[in-house]
């Protein structure tokens, strides 16, 4: 079994339930399609990483079911329902399960950050060889990536999730615990209509490169 695990948080792209904050700009179907495209793109980056870095990939999903997820993203990934609780509860369970299974390094990402590429993922795993915690700061005050090399439950409690204080509070907890921390570059998630230009830039680059991914 690979000693590194990458955990991807996502949801089944059902209209009306995926990327709901983008529905005013794109409509329910359009928002779900965008979510699907960004998740597909994230998987392409992950698959590129797997060519050079032995890695177990687990998809923690909401909505749909395992059969629908496998039909969408393939049968060669681990699938686990995210389950109940806030984001902290769900991430905590994911890390605890990973370390209980024997992995040495684990990273959680979402599928909302198109600039998170293969190179940054590799960088994050490399930093975990020496640091206790790696974070990818998001421009909204949260983080787009969190990685650990051991189970640290304190990082997921007493935090107001989906607020501008998430990263600051996480770093404060890390300091209280005397954890060594590595930070990746600041990137932006695609959450609101004003963020769509981020995805449009990535999509345009894919067309220029002629990958055929963006239709």
C-alpha cells in the first residue's frame, strides 16, 4: 500500500445541489456542469501526479451514491461517503481513517481550485516529509489544501468554518501545539460569480494546449 494518501472532497454534480452560489450566474444545470468540469480537471492533475509519486487516492463524496460516483470518476479510486457533521468533523474523520490504515502522509483537497496543479500537490507531499502540517492558503481566508503526517484532532475543532478566519485560527492552533508548518502559495477558489474568470483562464489554457479536455 502506498504510504501517501490524497483525499479529495467533492459531491455528485446534481443540478440544484452543486456550486449553489453560482446558480444565479449559471443556472442550476450550468453550476452543476461547472462543478463536474472542475472535478474532472482536478482528477487529471492527480492522475499526472500518480505517474511519478506512489499514491492512494480516496474520494470523499456527498450526494449521489458509490455507483454514480464510480460511473462518473472511474472504478480505480477509493470512495467513502463524507457523512454527517460540519467540515471539520468530516475532515477529521478522513484523516483519522487514513492514519489508522497505516499511511504516513495524508492531504485533503477540494475540487474548487483550478490553479492547484500536479506540481503544487507534489510540493505539498515533499514538505510533509519534514513538516507536521502543510496548508494551501486561499484568498478568502480559508485553505484549499491541508496535509498532515500524523493525526492531530485539535486542528478541526473550535473553528468557524467557511469564514475568513479559518486559516488564521488553524495557524494559531498549530502554534499552540508547537507544530512545524509549511505554506503553499495563496490561490483562489471558484465559489462566486466574480471567481468564474479563474476557471475561464484555466479552460482557455487547456484549449490552447489542445488537450481536448474542455469541450
